[in-house]
C-alpha cells in the first residue's frame, strides 16, 4: 500500500506514530515559513505541516504544490498547537509533520473549485464529472446511495429474497414509454429493445418458482427529459409469490422505514404510512402523488357555485366541471401583479383562469364591503359569505379558485397547492411524509384511440369484486395497484398481477389488443402462464428518486455518478456520437437524416 492510513483516520492516540498518507492537495497555505497542506482523500482531510527547519528540501518541494496534485507524505503525527484545533474535522486535533514528500502526479488547474461548494454551471460539472465527484456534495450523495443500496440488499436477503439478473438486450416491455432499440448484426433488420423495466422477466421468475426475487435494475425509457427524468435510471425491482396487496405494501413499508432510520437523520412524519384511495387523493390534494407534509387541502365549492350568479362558475358545473378552491392563509396582501403570476402559473396546467377573493374584515365576510374579489360583483353577500366560510377564510386570507373540467381543476389547483406550500413554508424540510395511494381506476379511457388503456400496465389485476364491471362498466373497475408517495413524489409503483390466462386475455381484449398481436408481443408470457403460474405481485421503488429525497437534492442528476444532461447527452464522453460507415453497414442500416 502507498499509505498506512486514510485522511480521516489519525487521532490524538496516534501521537508520535510515523505514518504515510496519500491523496490530493485540497489547499495550500504558506504561513511565516511553514507550509500547510490539507490533504484530501474520499475519507476526509488531514493537515500536513512542512517546516523548513525539519527538512529544507521537502519544504522547498512543498512550495511547488498546487491544488489537486496527487502526493504521498511520510511524517510523524503530533497534536495541533493550542488554539489551532478544528473541531469540525475528524482529524482536527492533530497534524502530520511532513518529513518526506513525493509528488505522485501533477494536476492542471481544475475548471472549477473542487475544495469549495461554489455554484458551478451544471454543463461544466457534467463535462468534468470526475472532478465534480471529488466535491463534498456529490461525494456524500454517492455514499448515501451506496448505504441505501447496501441496506436494501441486506434487508431483502434476510427476508429470503434472491437477487437475479435479467437481460439488458431484450424485447419491448409494456411500461408505456418509447423503447431504446439496439439493432442486431446477426439478425439483419431485427432489433432488441432495452428493458423499460424487468416486468415480464420478474413475472417469469415467479412462474419459475423463485417466490421472492429482487434486483437493483437499470431501466431505459426514451422519454422527453422533463424535470427529474433520465433515459436510464435504477429501480429496486421486486416480485413475490403467494401474496396479496398488504404483503407487498407491508414489506416495502418496513424496508423504507429501515432505510430512513438506519441511514439518515430524517424524521418520518406518519407511521404506519397513511393509505389514501385514488379518489380521496384527487379530491383532497388534486393529485395522485399528494404531498401530505402540509394541509392546504382543496375545497369543493361546486354546489355553491352551481347556484351562484357568476356564470363562469355555474356554467362550469352545468357542463360537468368542478369548482374548487384553496385558502392561501395570510396572503391577502398579495398585489394584483402577484395574483396575476399565480394565474399564469395555473394556466400552465390548462386552467383558463384563477378567480380570487381577499377576506378583509373580521366579521366572516359579512356584507359586500368585506372582501375584494375578482368575481364578487356577481355574487350576493350571502353567496360570498358561504364561500368564505366553506374555505374557512379569515381576515387576511387569499382564496383562490379554478373552475374547469375535473382533470384540469385538480391538476392546476394541485400544482398551485404545492407551490403555495413552498412559498408559505408550510412544512419542515427535514420531515419525510410517506403515503400509499391505492384503488386506482383499472383502466383509463384513451379518447384519441377510442379504447381503454391500462392505468398501470397490462399485467395488473383488477380488484376481484370489480371483475364483473369489466363487462358492464369498465371505467368503474379498480385495479390491484399501489403507489408509494414521498413528499409529493411517486417513489414506487406496483401491483398484484393477473395470473390466469383467461383474465389476461379479457384484459388484452378490453385494451383493443388482438389476441394474435398480443401473442406476438407477449406470446412467451401467455404461454408461460399455462404452465402453473402462482398468484404473484410486486413493486419497483425508484432508487434515484428515493436517494434524491433523502439527500434533500432537487434533481436525480445529483445522486447519479454519471447522469445525462437535460437533452439526454453524456457531456463528458460526448455520447451519443456518430458511428462509422462500416459499423452501419454491418448493422444493415442506412441513415435518412432529411
Ligand atoms: N414494472 C413496474 C414499473 O416499472 C413496477 C411493477 O409493477 O412492479 O413501474
């Protein structure tokens, strides 16, 4: 070994020991003849002192050191002089007298500070990712990710799960996104698809009898890179046989609590995790991934609105829409400009406008003079009072309303709720609020294609009691699926699967998949299901998102060692690249770039 200790190992008890350390120059300071080096490795920092009286030659060499040089130092450990201890550092009580110094490698001046958490353009960080990974922020994220994954592996192994790898070169998988395709050289004109998830394979592993499977699986989806999406991401993929919904949810709940409590100092707000059914989540929070760290729930004023003199409201309700509102507590002082900004915000989510009302007096809004409002002149004083009281409005509150078709009312107000939750600091950043959402609709109507789509995926089972509805009123049937939500992000989705061939074929039929077509795409599944398939179900928590939320990061790129940019490019390696004519020829591919 080129070192005897790491840079976070030496303590007072090592006083007098001769040690060898190796690492990067984090910082050099020259002080009245002494040269101080903070030597860094991934474990931490150790202060080295070069004293001209101890070894003039070494001191001379030390004066040539620059940040990020890789060096090896041999020297004796000594306590730092009084007043120079650094309690923030594990090694802050000691320093090493540098007797011998070897420069193992020089370094160019890095394009950004490695030793400081300065704000650096993300493009530059991605271009020099290996330098960014040396910095404290990414280092702690990568270490947290390692701890989480290791915890998962140990936990599941202890629960009798078997880790099994599944192929990356496979066939199109039904998660609903676009596939990444890989042309086959050996089979001209044919393509593999990179798995959007190991969904089919994990179900086949159940058919094979390995009743508890998991994998830390890479998934590939060719989607537009909105927000925290990446073309490739990592799931804990998991499947179990002879289970029902509660078994899978119970296991994941114990796992999540274990991850948080053993690897972070974060607080979990509710244990056990609350369960909301889909309808309740939509009604109260406007979204199926509710952030339950705070209240600010949506109030349905449709029945008041239906009878009101405000035509925008009454017409919306008459047309089957919903009028809902939020009470932005204490924001009554918002200027017109600020309210206009909120209006623009909801418009992004399809709302036509935002009706507003400021509660101005302490009398509960009695009388027309009691509130300022964008629509007050259309309402009677009694109507205004009734609306204020339904939203529990108090003086100084700003009440905000959207009137639209249910999907738009929910989406726009649900998003506005999250935005206001942030602005009003309605929650403690350190708190983690998990909840389950269950009882999703089994199918969603695809108006463009005039058919039903599975709301989760093709293999999810309907609720037993709702199977008759598949013939009479498919839209009312609920599926055996469950989503786990953390602080407003969906972090896992899964379901109990269909395990009988006849039900599977009925579902194929409902979603307009001809049985022949289904056989072509999923023939191996249909066939396998005839050889004794156990009842089974599973789930797939997203590792990147979970670590992102535990690390308090705004984006999954911060917890992935080598992420792609927003435009799905690797800025460090320069991928994707063009390839040679010869490579294309071997693959029987001609480009058509017009
Ligand atoms: N394959 C699903 C997904 O990736 C998860 C599951 O149903 O287990 O979302």
